[in-house]
DNA sequence: GCTTGATCCTGTAGTGGCTACAGGATTTAT
DNA sequence: ATAAATCCTGTAGCCACTACAGGATCAAGC
C-alpha cells in the first residue's frame, strides 16, 4: 500500500486529480492509514492508469468511467465497449474535419495579409457586412 | 437603435453572450433607453458580428478582442494581425495532428473488438501494465 | 530532541466561454 | 384588461481539472 504521491507517480495522474476522481465517485474511496492518509493498492493504481489511458485517448471522464466499470464488471461486454469507442471515433473525425475547414478558412483569410498594407485585408473581410 | 434581442438576431450572438461580453469588457457598454434597456447601434452590431466570425474561426475570446481592437484602432496593423492568425493556424494544425494520432490509436485499439468476445481485447489493452 | 523540508489533509475558488435559470419589471399585441 | 414576449440583474452550472490557503504529520539530518 502506497501513499497518494507515489500512486500519482506510478499512474501518471496528478495528486489533485486523484482526489477529484475520488470526490466525483470515479474511483472508490481508498483505504486510510491510522494518520488519515490515503493508501493505494496495486489495483487502485491500475484503475488510475486505466483512466489516464482513456483520457489520453480523448474519452470524456464519463466515458472513461463507463469503460472502467465495464472493465471491472466480470463480463467485459465487447459490444458496449466498441459502441463507446466508435462514437468517440466519430466525434474525433468530426473534430478533425471541422478543424481542417477552419485551417482552410484561415489560410484564405490571411493569404493577402503579408505585406504592410495600411488597410489589412483580413480585418476587412472579418468586418464585411 | 435596436434592443438586445434584435441585436442578437442580426449578429448571430446570443443575448446572454452579448451581456457576458459587456460584463467582460469585450464590447463597450451600449446606450440605454429611459427604461434601462440596452440600445444597440449598427456599429455595435458590427462589432458583435466581427466577434462571432472570429469565434467561429476558433480564435480565443482574448484573441478575438485583440483583433477587434486592431480593427477599431485606425492603423490596421497587418503584421500584428497576421502574427495572431499564424499563431492560431499553428495551434489548429497541432490540434489536427493530435486528433489524427488519436484516431489512429483508437482504430488500432478497436481493431479486434467487433466479435462478441468474452474478454474484450480493447479493455485488455487499456488495462495493460 | 530539534529543525527543516517534504508530504499529506480538507475545503474553497478559479479557469474559458458561455448557458440556464430565478425573480421581477416592462412592453406589445389581442 | 390580460396574456405573452421581452427585458433587467444576479447567481449558479457546465467540463475536467488546477491552484491555492491553512494546517497536520512525517522522515532525515544534526
């Protein structure tokens, strides 16, 4: 059993974030030492690492918790998992498309905006009626 | 001079958002009618539309305000504008790259996760030590 | 035993950029 | 006269943390 700082080091999840996850009920309350300090087991650290991986993959905290629950609950239902993952992939793809649209629009907008023009063409276009 | 609802309609910025912009000092305080209701000029609506365009292009509210200030302040300094825009484009490109990395990682993770496997391979990989 | 510094605790507030009320006043249309 | 729309101020909620304040405890060195 290790203290919260060590759990943070081993899992990659920040100390304050670990306490936040506990407050929010994302992870169960850990054991406590006689001095009231939190004590984490290897399984606790595993949960935190799992959550970290999900968050790094862009899953919302809610989805990450859902995946964690699926992972803990005996029958790891592949269908539910892949539904969540597919939904997330769709939203990632939508975001990519949106950003590419933005990139193109910004490119157009700044195209004539290099020389020290007195009346900046980009501002002009942003002002357009 | 029009009321806030009409200004919202003409600019595409929501009523609550307009009041928020005012509170935050993004736009100047508008005129007031005798009954204390806000009154917007065509120029006010132009500012709101300008901000809306910037936000739609993904600029932060701070950057949007900076662009608005540049646009208002006589000498529309093209260099400053294009520096802001280029910085933003860079961050958009970084976000795209990051999301594409995510998309690939998600694709790999879910690759074997279609059949009704008892031990979902995606969860297994998320659990990996 | 004493000091120093690291670590831990609880609780609260701030971030960005809105959005959604509550609770009331006024205006406009019927 | 009444109903519905619009407006006002002020506050709280959203996401997922992050950053304190103010204190308690612990470990290491002297």
